[in-house]
C-alpha cells in the first residue's frame, strides 16, 4: 500500500506528482538542492529535505542520499518523474533493495529498454521494425563505431544509450565529422546521465516523430492510449506536441498497427507501469522503432486531455498492485490537445538560456486551458538545470479549436523578468504549413523562421515590469486593520435606525 511518496525530482513535474498524490490522500516528500530552497515543489510537499549542492551530480543524481531521505521520512514509495534518475536501473534496484516501492518499471525492464542499444536488439527479436544502426548489445569503442559507420551509411545520428531529451545526440553527415562528434556526444551524455555510452542510428529524412503511450499492470494487461505527434523539434528536443497526430488521425489502421506493435514491444520485456514507444514514420507511413522511454513523458498531459485518464494516478494505482482502470476497448480519443513547452531562453538570440528573477507571472486560464509550471512572482530561475519552466496545454473539440485556444492562452501568458520562447510558439501557430499539418522533424530548423517583429521591443518589457511593480506596491499598501468601533457594523446600523425612527 502506497501511503507516502518521495518525489525524486524538481520543477513542474514534481509539482504535478504532488498534486496527484494530494488528490489521492497520499502524503508527499520533496527533495531539493541548495539552488531549489524556494522552489514550488518544496513549498507544496508535506515534507522537504535538502540533499546537496546545486549541481545535479551532487544532489538529484545521488541515489544514496535520496534513499536515505526516503528511509528517514518513512516514505514507502518513490516517484522518479522524468530525467535525472528516472531511467536508471540502479535507482530502481536500490529502491527495491530498501523495500521501497518504485513507481515505474522493474529494474530488468529499464535495463532492457532504457539502454537504447539493448532496446533495439530486444524489440528486433520480438519482430518490431527498427531504424538501421549499430546492432547488438553492450558498449562500443570509438574505433568500432567509426568502422561500422560506413556500412550503415551517412547521414547518421549519434545517440546516448541512457536518457533522452536530445542530450548526447549529434548529427554526422560525413566520416570526417564522426570522431569529434563522438567525443562531444559522450561528454554531454556523461554529464547528463552519468553514462557516456553512445550508439549510431541511420538519420531518416522527411520523417515524423510519433510516439505511443502504453500502460501495463502487474496482472499482464497492456494497453495503449493512442499517439502523440512530436515532430516539432529543435536540436532534437521537442518543442510542441499534440494528440492525436494530424498525420495519423485519418488512418485508423496505422494507429491500430502502431499501438499493437508498441504493446508487443512492452510485453517483450515484461514491462509494468507507464512507458512510451517512439517511432519514426516515413512519408509512405512505414514506421520504425526508435526507442522506449521507461518513464513518464514531459508531454503526457496531451494524452490525458484526449483520453480522460490521469496517467500519474494510474501509475500509482499500478504500483499498488491494482489492475488498469480501463481495458483497450474502453479507451477512446476525444477532441484534440496541444502542448507548448515554455523555456527560459531567448528565441531572438540563438535561444540563449535566460536566468534571473521572475518579477511577474500571469498564467492563462479559461475553458480548455491547463498550465503545468513551478515558477511564481519572485522566484529566481537557477542556471543549473533544464530551461523548461512551464507547459501550456489546450484542448478543443477539433484541432482548429485547440489551435485558436492556444493562441489566446499564449497572448494572455505574461512572464516578466526572464526571456521565454513564447514568441516562437506564437509564430509557429501562425505558420500555414504547421496549421495544415505539413511538417516533419526538420521543419523548425530548415523551413521555419522567426521574423524580426518583437526582437527590438524592450519598451514592452519595461512597461510590463513597471505595471508589475505598481501592482505589488498597491497590494503592499492595502493594510487591513480592525475598526475602532466596539461592535459589528450590523449592530451600528441597528442603532442608527432606532435613533432615526
């Protein structure tokens, strides 16, 4: 029985998990680094514990410290969120050894599917088509990779075998680029995941990136919750996601086949809990296994909005040993959902990271609008972690309604004090190719441009900052004190009326 959950993460996903636990009546424990002392997830949790300095390798990646906090706080379960230790076999194993429920897959499944190279070999044996690349299992040396590369054919993609999110990933278009790209990818992967192992994959041009959300329980049931379109990417990192996919939506047979393959791939390793099977789909609708993310995805809210299933609550339900709440025949996709990732970066300056104090944050609301965030007025964004600060998710009965609702939400969203990529999303939503669903994974980098409007508009930021300061001043001036009268206003009115009869 899960009664107290430690969230081994930070940011918006930690807040998201805390809210789900609170609705289920489950106590929560937060962990934080010195840079996150004033973070929202620390304020929202029932308990919070410092686990180390700001760098993630000294705090959020320290398995020993997190297990120690779980024992001291009496937490009987750990939710890893995404990133950090979410796809680390050692972490799931350490929880198991300590008698703590890991809200996620078994260590063996993470080992089989969390390591991208091993995952390719595993699903190939299960009859799942894969993108051509370095086959087999285990780590490859640089000289081995260089020797194999010409047989696969350029262009190639170097990918980290651990983790995801575009970390440890490099494109290579000729043999000369390969050695330095390998070194850079290994360094980045080591820094992000503590594992510098990489593998090669054929770069499929003109492809769509489409993923299938799966759920599996301990009773042998595996279902899929439809697809998500994740082709809008910059530097291999997703920027905008939607569900269903405009490429798949009119092809029920393709959705059914992809869903079946995804469930088969998960069943091949005895997978339990939430996971995502990612595919590349070419122009002819041939699909290839890309990788499996053995964790909750950043973009899970779009699936929640179109299926009505709370994936985090379902994860906890599975961890408690219960069956899935729905069978495959009971799962239907209704309407359309779009998610825009709001990052603290400057889209007019090569997307340079932007840190500092948020002087004002006005979050959009209204029908069909959801915002998952962890920032607030007065919060200082640290420089040590990912630039994602918020997710705006909009639902509509049709894709057109969802797009219009997202436009309205982005216009209402005001973040003052740091630069964000909201202008990028606004320009993207106005793109005729995007509106028509005519895009692939290269669209944002090769066939989309930010115009100069707004690039030199510092006066807008100055006006907003002034308004925010004025608003704070007004709030500070509103001092409420007890009246000098010795009784209530109602009695004073009664006395007044009796005196004037």
